[in-house]
């Protein structure tokens, strides 16, 4: 998420959107489950990282996933309320190796090379730009360490890229004004390379979003919900097909896994 020293208005909006909803993100089934978390758990079981940074931890699900297989995990987020909820959930789960730290992605309070694994999941689409946050991730990762970024991406369909991108960004911003951008896989790769990483080939997943839970989690106003539903109902067939829009508004998104 954005650095308050540089993007004050956006930073305040991020805090306004997420701080009151910390508990809902910890409890959110769509955030607590997924093929990506299963893959992350398998990686952690194999590599047993000593020091892990969960960058933009949100509800803490990366931390909860890797903690049983790691030495120490730092759950880092700009929302103090989110961190309190994560710390409480860690105590409930008896994960004593998780600590929380309040910080923005673009200004991390850690020394160079502090972590064996830097992981960030569904956070970067709230950053003002990818570059500064990725540069900080590179700085705090030890030489030879691993970075894993998981996020919603623009649909990887070349012939329909502009249409699908416009539709996705529109409903994302309507539902959550702190949304900045779901970047394309190509933009991710370019930004990671510019920050110093050597990313592998992106891996893609599909994730179904229950519409009612999706808007309830962000307390989207009824008038905006109605507008989103109207957009869905009048969407071109190519949009409806790609996002698998259901009668109740539930739909699917594209998620990328980028490992460096």
C-alpha cells in the first residue's frame, strides 16, 4: 500500500477502507483458502525459511500458512487495526513465531537482506505504483532468497485485453475506492525486473468471488452495488463469459503467482 509521506490522500483512503474491516479480512474464506496458499505451504514445508516477511499482510493468511514451517514471520501492514486482528488470530492458532509490524510497503523498517522469503498476496493492487514497494522488497531480501508475489491481474487474453481490463478496473474501483490497479502479468514482470528481481514465468489461477460477500466485506454502499450489478447485466458477452458472471453477480478473477 502507499507511503503516507508521498501519497497522503490515498494513504488516508486505504486506512479508512481497511481499518474498520480488519476482523472480516482475517475471517474471509476467499482470503483464507486457495490453490495459491496450498502451493505456498508446500514451498515452506520444503524450504523451511528462517525469516519471512508477509508484505501487506492484510488478514494474515500468508503468515498463518508459512508459520508452521518457518523460524520467524513478520506480518507487516500499514493498518494498526489489521495487525491487532492478525496478532489475536495468531495467538488463537498458537503460532507464537508470528510478530506484527506497522509499515508501508514503500518504506520498510528492516535492514538490508533481513529475510529469506518475502511474500505478498493481494496487496500490491493498493500500492500507488509497483516500483517503490518492489524495490523495498528487493532490498530487504537476502541474496539468494526467494520472493513470491500473488495478486489479481488483468486477464491474460490478448485479443480482449483492453475490454476486459477496463471492465475489471471499473468494478474494482467502484467497490473499493482505495483500489489502484490490477496490473497485467507483463507489467508485473517488467516492474520486478526493474527492481532487481529475476522472475520466473507467471503461473495463473482462477478464483471465484461470491458477490454478496465481496461487497459486504468492503461495506460498499447499496447505490454502488446496484450500479455494479447494472454493469454486469449489460456487459458484453465476451466479458460475461471470461469472468463467468453468475445470475447473483458472483464472478471469477485471474490471479498470478510470480516467484523470484
